[in-house]
C-alpha cells in the first residue's frame, strides 16, 4: 500500500526539474486534514459542536465552532510550513499573506473552504474541506499579492478535497496528472492510495438538488428538474435524487457513481450560493480532469475571470452526458 507522501514523491520523480515544493504543500494540507479529522471525530464529547458565539462570517453565514477550529488549523499548519506564500479562506474577509522569509520564497498560494457543509456537524452527517492551488504571478521572495489569488480556474495548478465521512478521504489532482483518492487509516495516521486514477462515469442515474428551491429557480432549470423527475412508466422517476447538503459529499458520490450536482441562481441569490474560488473552481478542475463537466449555465466554470476572492457563481457539475442534457 502506498501512502499519500510516497505517492506525491513518486510523481515528482517523473519531472527532473521539480523542486518537491508541491509535495511538501500537499503533505501540509494532509497533516492539517488529519488534525481536523481528530476534532471532527470527537466533536460531541469535546464541546466543539454548535455555533461559535453567534459569529457571522463575510458571507453572512453563521460560523460553527468547528469552522473556526478547522480554519485555524489549516492557517497555522500552512503558515508554519515553508511551502505556501499565503492563503484565502472562506472564513476570512481578506487574504492572509504569510510574509516571512521562508514562505515568501514559495511559488504557491492556496484558496480554501476549511469546513464545507458545516451545518452537518451537529447531526453527524458528512462534511469536507476543499482547496485550490495556484502558482503565484508576483515576484518570488516578496509577499504574495491579490493577483496571485484572482486567477481564473483554468490556471489552477492542483486542487483537492477531504471528505470526513464514514471514512476520511483525501482526493487531489494536478494539471499534469489524474485524480487520485486516499483513505485515512486512523490506526496508523496515514492516507493510503485507495482510488487510483479516478474517472467520473460519463453518465449517471442520480441528481443532487435541494428541492426547497424548486419554486425560485428559472424556468429552464425547472424544466430540467422535471425531466430528471419524469416518470417513464407511470411509476419511478427517471433519476434518483441524492442530496447530503454538503457539496464535497454530494460530488464525491458523483465522482464514483456518476450524476449531476446543481446549485443554480434563484430570485433571492442571483449568483447562487457557492463560492467560485474555493468551492466551484477546485471541484470543476477535478471534475474535468476525471472526465466530467462544470458550467455556470452559460460558460465553463474555469473560464470565469474572477473579480473578488469571495464571489459566488451558479454551478451545474458532474457526468458529461448529464451536463450536456441540462445544456440542451
Ligand atoms: O458551503 C456551502 C454548502 O454548505 C454546500 O456544501 C452545500 O451544498 C450548500 O452550502 C447548502 O446550502 P443551503 O442549504 O444553504 O442552500
Ligand atoms: Mn462550503
């Protein structure tokens, strides 16, 4: 069995000019994920469930205690490492520039949703972490800048997610390689390669959408939902509906089994809810790398030129044929 560290180092050997920095960065993210995993696992007995003193983040969302713990863990691990010039987090209004002699030399910046689906924590449902890695465009040796983060998704160098589910998984992909999944062996404290070269099925039999929004999405989306739900024989609908209310968990299923995930715009949220830079882009990167598609309804997610680190966009993402059907 090969570990996450062994795997990233082995990949490195394919490129004589590689410096090992990406491996080091992924190792840092993996370490922080293991620390978050411990907190998530004992949350109910360590008094770390529920809201964080009523705090509201820049998104206008209630911050859970575990959101803050996960956020601090990722920031601290990356800051004290040597492989990341700075980061953007869902939980922080502004970018975090590490600005120390070691990290200023790093060519990478990270954008991250430290705890996706965090309203699931209190009910022991799946939650996740999502990350996106870019090569910086500013000068090495100096502090990173906003331009390093505000790059379109097509420029991503790597991306990944961690799923804290019935087991904990670390899934990542780099632009030169495929998507690979690792499962945490809690007794050893290592991620082991369990899902090599993940390929999203071309077609699927499920769709993921929160039906509470059925009445406020536009007619075209509603028409597609009706198509999904249509009965061919007067009995079962065409597709099954699967919705865990955690983008990471909903999409993980789609990576393995096929399907489509939708968070469209609606009257009250004209740009949808999900954030382009640390939810939609990294998931679109992994989806395309594994054979699927991701669109905002008009264009590919990764073609969107970002204007703000926290901007939102509608998203339809998953198996190629299902996204084609939606577009049709
Ligand atoms: O952070 C975003 C998120 O938690 C996703 O994981 C999930 O798909 C979505 O929000 C659910 O949002 P809501 O129930 O508020 O529409
Ligand atoms: Mn999220």
